[in-house]
C-alpha cells in the first residue's frame, strides 16, 4: 500500500508540474523573444536620433555602441551600409523601412528591427539593429534548464513528503493486519493499537470491540462444552460401572446379551463425548492422529450397532469392503462417528436398502454410504449447521464434515438420486502416523 500511496502522490505532482511547466516554458520563450525585440528597437531608435541629416553628403556617422551580440548599422537610400555594423547591402527589412515605417522581422537566423531616419518629411536612411536567434535560444534553454531544475527539486520534495505520509498512513494498517494474523493463529488477546488517523483509529476500535465480543462468545461456548461433557461423563461412567458389575454378577444367560449390548452402547457414547470435547479444544490435525483402528474392526462395530436398528425398521443394511483394506489403519473413532451420522440420516431421511461400501485408492480409502432415497437439497445448504430437511437439529452433517477435516479428509454428496455420500480418508499404515503425514484434500 505504501508504494500505491507514493505512486498516486507522485502522479498528481507530475501532472501538476506538466500543466504548470509547459505554459511557463512557452511563456519564457515568448518573453525572451519579445525582450530582445524591445532591446533592438531601443538601440535602433537611439541610433536614429543621433544620425545627422548631413550623413548623405559625407558627414561622418556617429552611432552608439551596440550591445553584446547585437549589430547596429546605418543604411542610405541605396541601400548601402554607411556606418556601424551589418551586411554591406540592406536586406528586406531595410528596404521595407525605406518604403514604409518601422519594421520587425526575422531574416534567416537573425532577429531584425529597422527604424527609418527622416528629414523634412522624407526618409533619408534606415538604422538597422539585429541579433542572432541562436543567442536568444541559448538564453531560452538556460531558462528552461532552470525551470526543469526547479521542477525536479519540487518532485524530489514531493516524493519525500509522499513517502513520509505513506508510512504514516500504512503503519496503523500494517499493525492492524499483524493483529488480525495473530488472531488467525489463535491469539485472542491481540489488540490493535490506537492510530493518530481518525478513520483508521475507528476501524481499529471496531476491530477490538468485535474481537472482545468473539472472545467472550468463544469462552462461553468452551465453558458450556466442558460443563456439558463433564455432566455427561459422570453419569455415563456410573452407568458403565453398574453394567460391568451386573455383567460380572449375573448368572442368567438370558440377560447377559442385553447387558453386553447396553455396556457396548455406553462405552461408545462415552467415547463420542470424549471425541466431541477434544474436537472443540484441540487443533484439528491432533485429533486425527489418535486411536488408529483397522477398517475391519470399524465396520464390525458399525454393523453390530446399526444392523438391528435397520432390521427393526424392515430395511436392509449391507456393509462390504475389499479384503485388502480390512487391515488398513485409520482414525477409527472419528470415522465411526461420521458413519454413525450418515447412517442415522439414511435411517431418518432416506428409504429402502442402505449400503456402506469401501473403495481403495492406494493411499486413500473412500467410504460410500447410500440409500434408495432422493435428495433435492444443495450441498452448501446440506452441510450448513442448523439446516435440516426433517426431524433433527441440523447439526449432524456439519459435525461430520468437521470430523472429516480433522482427518485431512473430505465428506461430500456425490449423488442426489439415489442419495450417496462419500467420505475420503487418508490411509494410516502400521508404524505410520494417520493424518499428520497424509496429503490434505483441497
């Protein structure tokens, strides 16, 4: 921005200098020529006053001394040079002066003024004064050089002033930009400093007020999440201990499967609460590096929890994966939660059979979740938090997309009819780090 401010100021000064210097340069040229003509006229008139009428009879001619660079001569009716300096034979200006009156003209490379000498109402001679135009141009060029020097000095001063003003204008904006970058990097304590420029100071004040409000809002959200998670974890832990105790003491084999299913659901719910809490307080790539599980185990877990629910609704759930992918390691808990959200949406909003298919793309796995329903929502609205097409709070797909981001993955709607979502997940091999070294999806 500094360079832009300097360029604007210098451009304005250059335009002003051109608009001023061009007419002034023309005025200098006209003034120098006019002054020289006036000087020649004064010299010629002074010479004409001193000419005696008897010069035609041979009386000596006494003309005043010519100025430097000038020629001053007296011509008779011939017209021949009678005294002073000039061409031996009178030029066009002399002949015109003999016939009419005073003449101002430019002859060749000379500026000429011819004044007639009269006696008894009869022209008896002409005084001719001349100077070379190259001498005039030499003085004009010197004047133009002085004008150019003044213009360059004015331009240099303008550049210095513009640079100083540019620093004064851009320094508060650069400070505001640094504070914004600090906030982007997570420093919510960064504040813009006051500025001596009222408009920029108002922007900085508004920025600080906005940041203060956002900080309070984020702190409120963090406190709420922490409180809710704490209040959920305590009863869940107690329920889990109760179910484990009942499982250890119960000898009735008819209740054992139900207790085991309830205990598994309780553990899954406990892990979900922990992952959601971690998502709200941990940088996104750190979550992806935790709890690596094989694809086969993740699919088995999903099957055990969702097969009965779909069967109870009279719908078929089919989950398949190539044998080569079942041992691949992924961030199991995050992928499980995403699949849970997609299956819950398929159960509530979809229809017909539901299929979960895993495809292998070398260093990436694609999890396809589809049903036989039709979706007419735009993807931008579909993943907007709070937007829903039926029962629910409109949080699930937004949360699933955030969880996919923690894996350096991507969740997208790839088909409207039938409805199909695809989750792309970078592979984590044994001994590798899931998510950290995988290339992100843009």
